[in-house]
């Protein structure tokens, strides 16, 4: 009796859901096609429609994950993080949980909220369920450091995966190619214009040296000729201005040079690197 | 015994079927997801979720096959919420005659024109008998007089404006009315003339005390230097400092006039901000309507 | 019927009824259609002086050349001294472009005087993200309609 009753119950439930499932699968395919053809706004509409009609929540994880990917593709990172979080909540196994969590990390990397990305990496590392996924965690940690322009730490993160990792080598090369901003400033205090030459701006550096020598000569000459007021005015309005300017330029040019170096590597990563990107 | 068991079994089975069918009716039928009814259900869900653009698209599709005033209202309201005021106005107008939501649609029609910043049209339409609402006549009248605070039209009589608003806000509105009618502006001409006689005085008049004192010092110092250099027969320096003195003097006269204009513009800007905040906090004295 | 477990049937009803509620998402703000957008990894470059020559008239070409000469020999070497945005030289060019050479010069003279004010922070200038005071030329043309805050 009980067996019959249970059988009838299961059969009716199965028949009830089977028909609906066909339509949901069709809808899911339709939404996926829109996603694949990069019509993200419409894809979100269809995923939401699927979610609304999916009364048994069968597709919940996939829908939230896909909506998150749509928002990420549209550079709407706040919304992307929200939906990846929903996906994480509706994850059915450890792999899904990990995937959604790494997507949140990747979105934070793109959003340049590095601290949050690193915090999430640390959380994943401490989670004993993902002990075997340290390579992936270090990979994304490295990317977080890259987009935060911290190539030294990026190299260290990639080194934990493999000492000959392609990105480790790239990060080390980038870090080495940079110039020291502090050094540029210090040598400019001693010889105004030297910092600019050190950063590669030779003409600017030579002109700075020229202006400082000229205004220095004018100042000294004024004092020698007892034109104290003129000397003070030239020293304040000309010599000091160009001296300060040389130091400021030394810092600026060093930072600019370092930015060029970083952007060269970032361009390579954007256009030529074949590995997984955020 | 066996017959009794079978009977119980059959009753339970039918009870189950009825229950499942009821549940089926409760649930959105996934049979044809794009059927008008399903589009409506999904549209309503999106509307409640404030996803108005998507909701509007669903309602539009639904209304291609069905006719429903509430849905037209929701469609118009969706357009209103996302700032598509022309579409909102057109759809609200469609409910003016022969609809149970006619009164509400008329109020929201005026509200849409108000938020479109088309105050002149609002005032003209407020007197249109065809568009008027008996239920919300007061609110529409209030919107009409509120609009005078937001544009540069001549203000009507104070009593005419204020009689439409509650007693609790009368003192604030009197204040706004007075500020609007008699703004505390500075005259650019006065500022320029003051600076002609005393360099910097025009800037001090417009509240820029630091700039005024700087102008005075710069003009005075360069004039003094010009005079002393001419007296010492240093012609080049004399003319150089004279030129600088003239530069600062003329610049200050011009700057004083510009400063007065900026002062007036700032008063207007702050007034507009204050008025907008005042009405926003009170939802523009409008009832909250949604269907 | 009495021998059937009513509790069992009730729990099944509740179970089926609960499945009828859709997942309640948070409010959405996709109020404008949008397309996919590529994210660029590159860091934003610092803004240097704009050496573009304004070819709208002979006067503007001449002024642009003079400005570029000033940038090259002096401004690029004496550091970032102007607390305003746009800088005084750029303000002068903008003023002349908006009005005329005479009015532009008067606007520049006024700007120079305001720059000399040690207490300019107490004035009503808006502060930009670059920590400079916003002081665009269009606010000083004596056309009140052009003034923007």
C-alpha cells in the first residue's frame, strides 16, 4: 500500500515536472545563444525569465553564474559580484562553490579593488575544502598584484605555482625595467636635471641644468653688484622655481617611465597572452 | 479489508491529483514561456523588482494581444521611472477616457510633464478642461504653482501661490517666495565702478575680500615701483611697472564685474538646490500611486 | 482516510506550495540598454601639456605657437605651480577663444590677480580630484547664462 502510494506520488511529480523541464531547457539554450552572440542585456532578460519559471530551482546556480558573466562582460562589476555571490549561495558542490568564488575574485581584480581580491584569495586558501587548488588561488593572487602594479609581489605569487611560470618571468622583467623614483629625486636635489636624465628625458634634464645655472649666475651677480632686491627677486621667482621644478620633474618622469614599462607588459597580457585572464 | 484499502488509495490518489493541479495553477505555467499570460506574470515580477525597462518590454508585448488598463498604467509608470517621459506621457494619455484609472493617469500625466522640467507646458495644460482631474485637482494646482519656483517666469501673487499648500509649510514657502521675487543680487556695474575708484573695492563688495585686498596691494605696489623708477630715471623699469599697474588695475575692474555675476549665479544655484530639496523631501506634496 | 498519515499529506502540500514562490532578486537598475564593454588593463597615463595648435584662425595659431614655446622653455621645466585648473596659460587661450584678445587679456589679468591671493582657498572655488581649484574661463565672460557650478 505504502509502496503504491509512494509510486503514484513520484510518478505524478515526475510527469508534472517533465513537460515543464523541456521548455526550460529550450529557454536555457536560447539564453545561452544570446550570451554567446554577446547580446548580454537580452541574455540577462532571458536568464531572469528562465529563473522566474524554474519553480524547482534546477537552474539556479547556472542562471546566477551566467547573469554574473553577462554583467562582467558589460563592465558592470558591482552587479557581477552580486550575481556571482548568489551563484555561490546556490552552489550544489565544492567545484561550483570554488568557481563562483574565483569569479568574484576575478571581478574584483578587474574592478581594481585589489585589497578585496587578495582578502578573498586568503579566505579561499584558509578553506580546507580547497587545499588542492592553491595553484589557482596563487594564479589569481598574482593577477591581482599585476593590475595593482605591484610586479614584485606578482612574481612571488606566480613563483609559488612554478619557478619558471611565464607570468613570473614577465613580472620579474617588468619590475627590473623600472627606475627608482627616490634615486631620481635625490640626484635632482644635488644636480637639478640629473633625475630627468636618469629617467630618459635628456633634453628636459639639460634644459633644467641650463636654467638653474643661468638663474644662479644672475642671482650671484646681483648680490655681487649690491643689487640685493634684484638678487632676492631672481632667486625667489626664477632660481628656486626652476630648482623645485627639476625635483618635481625628476619624480614625474620616473613615474612616467615606470608607467610606460608597466603598460607595455599590461598590453602584452591584454593582447598576446594566451592563458586565462580575469 | 482489501476493498477499504483500495478505496482509501483511490481517494488519496485523486486528492493528490487535485492538489498537483492546484499547484500547477499557482505556479507560472512553463508551458509556453512567451504566452501573453506568462509575459504578464514575468513583467509584473520585473516591475516589482524595479527592473522597469525590462518590465516595460514585457508589458508592451502583452498589450499587443490583450487589453488591460492596469498594465497600460504600469507600462507608463515604468517609462516615467526610467526617465522616458515622452513615452510615459503618451501612455498616460491613453487612459484619460473610459478607464477606471483615468484620474490617477491624469495626475501622473502632469507629474511627468513636471519632472520633464517643461513648466510652461504644465501651466498651460493645467488649465485644460479635457485633461483636468476631479479627484486630484488640488495636487495638479499645487504642481502648477510649484513650477514657478523652478523656472524664471514672473511669479503670480503670493497669496495665490501659497493658498495651495498646507499650513505647516507656509513660513518656509513665504521665505522661498521672497527670495525668488527679491533676490539679494549684487550689481556688476556697481562693483566695476567701486573698483575704478578704489582697486579691490568691487571685489570686497561681492564678498571676495582676499581677492580685493590682493588687487589693492598689487596695483598699489606696482604703481609705487613705477613712480620710484621714473623718479630714479630708470625708464625701462618705470614703463614696465606702469604696464603691470595698468594690467592689474584693468583686470580688477573687469574681475569685479565678473565676480558680481558669479555671486548672483551662486545665489540662484543655492536657491534652486534648497527649493528642490524642500519639495523632494515632501514628495512634491503628491500622493504615492502605483498599481 | 483516518488511517492515512494526514501529517504526511500536509507536509507534501506545504512542500509543493513553497515551490510556487519565485526567487526574489534584489532591485535592478538596468534602466538603459547596454552593450558589452572591453576592459583595458593599462593604467591611465599622466596628463602632460597639450601642444595641439588651434587652427581656427591666424590669431589662435599665433597664440598657440607662443603658448607651446612657453610650455617648452619654461612651463615644462618649472614644475606644477598653478593651483587652478585650467592653468593660467590655458585659461588665457580659452579666454581669447571664448571672447576676444582684449577681453581675454582682461580675464587673464583678473585670473593672475586671483592667483596671487594667498587665501584663495577661502573663496568659493570647487575642488577637483586633482586637488586643484576649478576655475574655467567660461565663468568670467560676463554672460551669466554661461556660468556653471
